[in-house]
C-alpha cells in the first residue's frame, strides 16, 4: 500500500513538473497553444489519478479492470500507453508537416534564384537534352566535367545544369565559367534534393530528355548517347547506366558487394532485374518525371528506379564505365552507415 502511495506521489509530481515546463515553453513560443492544452489535460488526468484513483472506477469497470491483483494498475498502464502513442503520432505529423514546408520553401527559393535571365538570353527556345550535375564542393572537378560535354547530342542542344548543394568552395563560379547554368542551394540538403531542383528546372525549359551524372568525373560523357538514344528512338522511358554490365574501378570489396546486394534487393522487391541500382548515371523522358513521387533528399539513387518500375515505365539498362573520382574527397558517409541508410531509403520508397 505504501508503495502505491509513493508511486502516486511520484506520478503527480512528475505531471506537475511537466505542466510547469510546458507553460514556460509556451511563454517562449517554443510550443503552440494546442500543445499546451493537450499537456494541461494530461497533467490534470494524472494528478486526479494520484489524488483519488477511485474517480476512474467507472472507466475501469467499463473495460473490466476490476479491483485487486494489480488489474487496475495494468489498466492505467494501458491507457497511458494509448495516450502516449496518440501524442507521438501527433508529434510525428507536426514534424513531417514542418519538414515538408521547409522543403517546399527551399525548393521554391532555389528555383526562383536560378539563372533564368541567362537561360532566356542564350537558349534557343526549342526542345533540349538537359544534363543535371548535383555538386557539393566539386570546384576541383566540375569544370572539366562540363567541358567534356558535347554542345549537341543526337541533334538536340545539350544544356548542363549544376545544382550547387551549398558548396563551401567555388563550385558555382567554376561551373558558370565553364558554361553551365547554376542553381544554388543556400543550405545543404543532399543529392536527391538537388536532383529534384534540376528536374523542375528541366521541365520549365522544355527538356526532351533529362540526364543525371556525377560532377566528380566518375562518369564518361562520351557514353551519354548509350543512355539517350533508346529514349529518343521510342524504345525506353528510363535508361539506367550499369557498371556491372560495363566496367568500373573497384573502390573496395565492401562497396563492390554492396552494389550487387542493393541491386539484388531492388530486383527482389520489384520483380524486375536491375544490375546497378546505386549508380546515378541515367536518362529519363522529361514528361515521365511528372508521374513520379520523389522524396529522398540524401539516399536517392534507388528512388527513381523503384518509382519507374512501380509506374510500369519502360526501363532499360546499358553498360557504362565508372572511373575513380578525378580529385577531391568522396561525399559518401562511412560504408556501413551508407549501407544502412541506403537500405532504409529503398524500403521507404517501396512501402509508400
């Protein structure tokens, strides 16, 4: 009996402390009035339970939690778990809404600040092939990559767009000097976010085909026709470059195994054979992009393929070459962290 009284006192004091903390946070505008109201109701409920648990007897009786044997304590724990679960769901929804708003704001500001005046002055106003190069601190490599691109491809003007993911070096300046159009992110959001910016810009400048490639010199510009021709000839909607079918300079045994593992995983869950899901050298028909939902900011490489297979677009793989980066350091996280987050991204895309 003494133990139960002590537990009630601790619960009441904890609830009161939570209420005082909520008031202070509300005064500092750290939480909304709704959160304060919810916290107040929970606090009142816990304090009433601590002072006189018999007030809840009708509720316990309705759910057949009769007195004795700790059954009503079990009932309290169950009700508390339900309340905590509902609060957690509400908080997750609020966080997701906030993240979504921030994402939309950053996307809108970045697209608005794009080199639109330069585009209007220099592009012919006809359909083009757009090459998107997400880049973070690639001043050492991005200029050479842009210079390696042809002016035209299969009769279409080729338009290079560098999406500078909040670089701390001269990536944007080097890219512009080399002839690319630049979209600059004020805060670093990741390669997937940068690609979404590039896709939006490509749609607005009347792209026929959109190609994505790395800005670090790993992809070979001369192989771009392999990606673009099947789309222009009406044989595919999305063409994925595969180092497994072609050639690549192996970074490590672990990464080599990872390439095959992730490709096997996506093949298993989609039912379509993919040999290189983690390679970013690919091309897609611009009008197909409108049908895809792309959410991944960081670990994005698998998302476009899974969305394409889900939407039943015509996907083809072609052999390409992956070279060691020309200079600088890789932006990928540690191997096992990368593997874990890449796996999560695959399943999040597949399950939505």
